[in-house]
């Protein structure tokens, strides 16, 4: 009986009559005649080749040439020659090898398109500028800053001979136990829409600069409902009405399409039990027809293989549903042959294949790939550019959020300081997931150390050098011991790196796993020594005890490369005046032990510790 009721409940969602129609405000040249001419001259084998996307470590340029493939990717932790220390020329050389292997149709080269996960900087490349993750950028509430960051990322990606990134994530996370919460700008879909749009404009440009030499193709993701899964389970089931799906999770895609997004990634999750990669209603009827998206839909990493009845190497359902490019890292060759066979047997209509290929070629035309744009011939090297690092420093300054301050901050840098927290010495902790490796730590045979982050200071190095340079004294301690009584004790702690899947947690109470540090906070509080907590996190967490025993508590999120931006705010000038004030405001609600989860600002019974939008400045005091 329960099963019957559930099926009726879910079906009532599916058949809801919701109008998604929208006029696409993106006005671009019409290349239909050019594209149709090429498609009409392509063999079936060449067409199937365009829709297959392997990972670079699973396919050689000679195989690209043989199978006449149209796209490739490097995943998180994917490098040329499987070497994390590949330099810029190594990336460009591999780009050239794939480009030279691109197919030709009656003398017209169809250049291969290489995509990468540059989600908070060109994060697979050692030496690239790593910006705060989106949860931090959401706290800035600064659309113009986000646009400038997008532009900087585009230049660094183009510097390696790549012109396509799988970003931005415009998910609207509704349950913070989800391991990808930090990839979202906010729990508020309007803020996600505003910031995501500006990141797209920064990546792609607009007007005369649209997809010009310093710009790259954006990919808003993941369509649709990835941030709304039941219990925050990654790749899980989003159980909601169609009207709520549209309002909460669909809203950011309208602005993305209007800002000329030409690539959108399908999501791993299901909507009311149906996998998005196989949902023709959402991918074709809604996204392509009603929302008038005229670019291509790229699948996620073997996402098609999760459709019932499918395998990574065999899935006509995904293409028929509306996916235009199979992201198939390793099983690309059997998928190629199976897809070719399915088109021949009319399991996949030729019209659907032609539409997918036409969409891909049209995007390549907009990118300039048919007009002498050669990605590996990009002449400049913007990796780790000083202007980009300054931009990252500004982003850190504006993203950190002051949640408590008992007249402790800003600190006089000439005083005596004790820094506690081993995490402050390991740079990977300030970077978070999707940095060099997929999980942002030593993973799958690729080790990480501070040496992998050139010209980057750890939080401890940044704090201590700032203090010493201005005449103060610093000690480090793991257990709270010290030789000289401090005026301030700075605690640096929080989450360690994770990415999708690995980052899912059962509950949000961080204090339950932090007893030793809480004990130290209490001890210093009894001694009337000022305590400051700098909290590293990819999501709001229950830290009631840490906040209680800290004189000041700052959420620094996952700040990335330019942690010096924190010094700009938490320390005073030598004359005691404010250097920079806090600007960050919570883009997610902050929970307490009395809060329910999920916790979002529009809940009927809203009981956060700190409300959405909260963030102190030096001109304000705690109530």
C-alpha cells in the first residue's frame, strides 16, 4: 500500500501543468546554413564521432584521428602524460596533438573541443590562481567581482590551449549535508542566478568580446535539481513538484541562457525517480524547446550509464532524451560502436543525431574554430598572473564573514600571538576539493604537498609573516602550550578537503568531533586571553561551542591562493585604525543545535543561529 501511495504522489508531480516558456534573449549570428552544409556531407561514422567525449588519459591523438572524435576532456586530477607537474607547454603540446588529429570534411577541419573542470580557477594546473570556492564568492554579494574572476579564469584556461570549462555550478543547495554545497553560490536562487550569470559573462565575454581570443566557453551545471536531492545525497533523488523545481532550481538557467550560455551539463540526479540524463521531458521539451536553449547538452561523467537499462558503453536512451555529447571517460570505443549500430537500426533516429551534431558544430563556429582560432597557438601565459592574485586577494577580503566579535578584531599586529591548528600549515586545506586532484588531497596515486602550490603561503605562513613584518611576535602550537604569554590566540580549524560523493555527511554538528580544540578554547577563555577562530569550511556547520568560547569567530570558507586577504581585514593598521572592514554576508543560513535540517531562509519554521544575509562589520556589535 505504501508503495502505491508513493507512486501516486510522485506521478502527481510529473504530470503538473507548468509553463517553462521563455524567449531566449541571446542574439547571435545564424550559422545554420554553414552547419547544415557540413552535416549533410558527413558520414554516419563522422557524426557519431562528434558526440563521443573520452578523457585524455584514455585516448591517444591517433585514436582521435581514427574515430574522428569531436570532444575530449580532462577530469579532476587529469593531466598530460598523467603527470601533475606538466608545465604550460606540456598542456599546449597535447592540445596541438589532438587538434592536428581532428577530422576533416571535404577539406574543412572540424577542430576537436577540449573541456576541463576549471571551477575555482584553472585548478588542475599547478601554479594557477585558485579563487575562493563559490560558497565564499556568494558571501561577497559582488557581481562585478565575480565577472572579473570569470575573465581571469578564462585567460588562465586559454593559456593552456583549452577553450572550454565545465563551470559555473549554478546549483541551489538546499541541504548542507550535500558534499557539493561549497560549489553553490547560495541557497537563494536569485543570488545564484545573478552571480552565475556574471561568471558566465566573465568567461565568455559579451558584445564584441564574445568568445574572443581571451574568452572560453562556459558550462552552467548541473541541469536540473542537483542541489535539492533528498537528504542531500549526491546524485540522489530530488523529490519536488514541477513548479518548485522550476522556481528553485530552474531560475538560474533562464539568466544563463539569456547571457548566451551555449553548453549546459546534464545532472547525475533524478527528479521524482527519473534520471536526468534520460529525462526527455526536462532535457528536450523544457530546456531546448520551452526555454529555447539552442546550444548543446553535455553529459556528466558516465551519467548516461546510470539510466535504468543503460551501461557506460551502451545508452541510446540518453541521446534520444536530449543529451548531445556523451561524457564517457574510458568506455568510449564500445559506446561509439554501439551508438553507430543503434543509428543504423533506427533505435536512435538520424534526425536526433543530426540535431546533436548541428548543435556541436554551431558552438564550435561561435568559438571561432572554423575561423582560424587555434587553441594551442594562444601566445600569452596568464597562469598565476599577479593581477589575478590581487583579484583573488580582494575576493578573500570580501568573502570572509564575521559571525562574532567581542571587540577583539581588528588585532594589533605588534602584539604577541599564538597560532593553534595543524590545518593552518597545510595549503590543501585552504584550497578545498577540485584542486589539482579531484578530492583536493592525495588521491588515486597522486600525492599533494605544499610544494604543489608555488608562490602560495599557508594560512600560518601568511599570518606569521604579516605579524613579524610589522613588529609582533608569533608562536605555533598544536596543544596550546607557549613560552611567552600571548595577547591573542588564533585558532585555525575546520573541514579537510573533499569533493562530490566523498563529501556527503550524515549530520552538521561539527562540535561533536572537535572536543580537544573546544577544551583549549575554554582554557584560554578562563585565562582572559583573547581567542579568535578562523573556520575553514565548505558549508555552514553547527559550531555552537566553538562560537561560545571564541571572542571572535570568522568563517573563512575555502579561500584558495590569496589568504593574505584575511590579514587585510583581521589586523589593524599600526596606528590602530581599520585597514579593511568586513563585507561578507552569509549566502547560506548558519545552523545551531536547535535548528532543523534542511535549513533555508524561506522555511516556515526558520530557526538558524545566524540568518541568511548575516555578517558583522566593525561598525556593528553583537546583540
